[in-house]
C-alpha cells in the first residue's frame, strides 16, 4: 500500500528536511527517473518514506494531476497502512497549515 501526500515547499531539499525533522527520520538523496530525478528516501521499520518532485520528466506531466507539478510528494510505502499511524499523526501540524495535503491511498 502507498499513502500519498502533497507537500508545499520552496525546494525538494527543504521539503525533505522539514518532513525528516517532523517525523524523526533521516532522508538520503537518490536519483531515479522513476521518481522524477532527484528524490529523498528514508527507511523505517514500517517501510519506506519518499519525498519526490511531482513532475515526471519522462512523460512531461505531474505524477499526481490533482497536485501542482512544481510542488512535491510525500509517500509512505509499506505492506500495511495501519502501521503508519504514528507518522500520520505527526503530519497533522503540516495538514492544518495546508503544507501537507492527503492525496490518495493506492495498492502497489
């Protein structure tokens, strides 16, 4: 399962830093065309957390059409959505400020 949020931030680095601090995880920079070029990844017991651009350069379109292509995505990828509960609770401050917006849950 993947839980996906839209993130508002000035840069990918700033998005990863603020989310990492809030969630208590350390993101590492990676590069993959699958994730839109540079992206950040953190491993957790529950699965993997990604911060990536919302722009797919290969297809020249946003990954999530309902979110601005010049902004970012926060994805929680793990076998059980319920295990992300503590992280989701921590995101409530970003959601209330509209810096994070729940976009969707998908089966991978």
